[in-house]
C-alpha cells in the first residue's frame, strides 16, 4: 500500500548546520526532496515529515517487519551472514550491535 506522504510534510527549513537558505536539488524520491546546502554542502531531506508522518512511517515499518514471517526468517539469516563476515574480517576489538528487535548471539 502506497501512502501519500505529501500531506505530512513540514515547512521547508534552513540548513540545520549553517542556517543558510540556498539549496540545490540533490535528488527526489516520490514526494521527498533531498537538498544540498550551497554553503556547507550538507545533504538532507527538506522538508521532512511532521510528527504524524513519522508516526505513520514507523508504525507501518514495525507492523510490516513483525507480520511478514517469511521476510523475518530471511532477515535473520542475512544478519547472521553479516555477523559472520564481520567476525571474519575483524581480528581485534569489539563489534557494537545496535539492533533493537532481536539481538543475535555470537
Ligand atoms: Zn549549510
């Protein structure tokens, strides 16, 4: 199901780093524009979603992740491949895993 997020876009804002208001279009993805600041070259989505839009994105994202069991099994397998790859190429230190749904034990 495609959701039209255009009604959830906030006002366009100045650059969050240098406060400049001059941008060039860096790319577009549907209703989202990614702008590049002319002064400091920061690239960011502008305008971004308002709180209602963010709630919609993350609620849908979470529900999809937990409801699609086949995708979850594939994702879990992918995480293990990623972990094994990291363990193979890193020969010292630690790996910080920021997953929040189900940690994979090493
Ligand atoms: Zn800037």
